[in-house]
C-alpha cells in the first residue's frame, strides 16, 4: 500500500524536489508552447483561464500563448476571476485585465456563459482551467456553458488539458437527479467525483450534443489515470483562493459538504477544507465515528478570521473545537465516504443545523436523495453502496471519451 506524508511542509518539499528538473507531466499549455500551437498562430483567440493557467516555469497562459504567435484579443474569467483573487460566490466584474491590457469578460456574476457578442470576431476559444475533479467546483460548469455558446456559431474550442487532482480512477458519489434545477455547482454529468479531466469532459459533452461543436483537446503527455497530484511532478498552484494544496483538493469533495451545515469547513483559517469544527463539536467522538479510508482525523482548535479569501467566514471570531484532516494514503482515500461519515456523526449533536434548511446540500450533491437517506438514519456505507450501480454504469459510459 502506498503511503505518503501529506502534511503541508512535506508536500511542499516533495513538490519542490520533483520540479527542479522537467515535470513528469506536460500539460496542454506546455505542448502548445512546444509546437502544438501552430494551428493557433496568427489567429484571433479568446482565452478562458484563471490564476492556475500556468506553465511549470510560472508563465501565465496569456504570456505563453502570445509568445508563440497567438493573437489574443479577449479574455474570459470564471468564478474567482482571471487572476484568482475574488472570494467564493463573489460577483466578478469584467472590463479590462490591468496586467495584459486585454478586454475581460466575466463569466461569474451577471452572466455565466459568453454571449454571441462576446465571441464575435474570434477564430477560436481556448480553455485552460485547472479543475478540482468534483462536480460542484464551478469551473467544469463554466467550461460546459462556454462549449455550448461556441457550438452555436461553429466557433472552434481548444481545451488545453490538465490533471484531475483526484486522479482518473477515483469515482464516487451520486449522479445529479434530472429533476433538480441546474446551476454552476451541478452541470457536469456522472457521479459527484467523475474521474475525468476537463478535456475528457469536453469530449463527452460535445459527443452528447445533437449537433456536435468544433472541439479539439490538446492532451497531456506523461499523465496516467492512477496518478495522484504529487505523482505529476508539478507544483501546486491554487486554482481558487481556498484550495491551497493537493492534500486539501483530495479532502475537498468530502469536507466541502460542511458548507451546507453550521459547522466550519475551515474558511478563514490557514487550512481551508482541512480544518473543520464548531464551538459545540465533540472532536474525539466525531473522529471515532467519521474515520474513513485514506484519512486521519486529529483534534484541533481554531478561530476563523476574515480575510480577502474569506471576507465573511462561518463562525468568524469564535473558538472552534474540531478536527484537522490529513491524507494518510492518497491511493486509498475516499473523500465522499469521509464527507458522509462526518455528516452522520455531526447530526448526532443537538446543536447541528442545515444551512438553508438542507437545500444547499441538495444543490451541492445534485439530489435530495442524500439528505433523505441521512434523515432516515441510513449509514454512510449504505448510502455509498446504493450509488454503486450508477457508478458502474458511468464507468462504462465514459470509456469512449477517455483520452488517457
């Protein structure tokens, strides 16, 4: 069994050692810079990117694409903005990107997909987003909406692929109930943890269209489906202000479920999604009941404080009793199981409450079935077992779209 210390310092040290030379995985952006960008050279291109749209040596996609002769004329930004500075859920304004001087269209706020006017005059739309591999992380929805908008006028979309930080074999959680309203946290098909890269998701989504659009994926070199992030040899760059490490990304699909409760998910601390707690929580009891494969839970105390990344964190200024989550075995980690077991354990506290009466959990999971099962007293293992048939069906369905 592979075991790896994922403490922040150890991960940073391991990451820095691995990237002293060439990274083990070359992403789509780097392949464009190395020569795959010839079809884009001289064309009028829009770029949908963000703070993690970087080469291994730290060049942003704007600089990198311009450097190989791509005529960038317009930028598009997802949640958190092109430069990744906006807090979660905050409206992001468009206008101009001050660093590049290029026009900037925000796809998080007044609108969530490009208009025909936004795309007019472009020869291609390039998408370079580092995703988190879970449906409720909004970048995958933003990409899918952009694909749809570009398909109508027949505009070419070029997806520069990047690793799924959860790997390509880990598939967990419920599929979205078609009766649930779509939102930016629920558009991707498949289970909550879908096991696809954005390039593969784009391939699948385009194949499902009655009239497929013009979509091309610049694939990675060196990435295989079983890879955890540290196996890629790439430095971690925060794709959003609160997702600050590969360890946090692995816990995120589970601990982010606490957003739907009156328990802190760690925003406003030094370790969002790795610190969880509340003033009334019994850490030892929750740690015993919520133990999940691949994770260790240790008692911790913390006090959320306001910051640019979390202007109004839950339980701000209150001393919380809780747990620090660490990854003990990345290959065995089951974040969805962890999240469910935490919810089961926390619901036994009389102080526990759902946010928005539980509607936010339904939005995050894409179904009311999970909350219904919890209310019925089902165990986390029973819920996981009930999802197995849909997961196996998804594994069969996605095979035609796998690129690695």
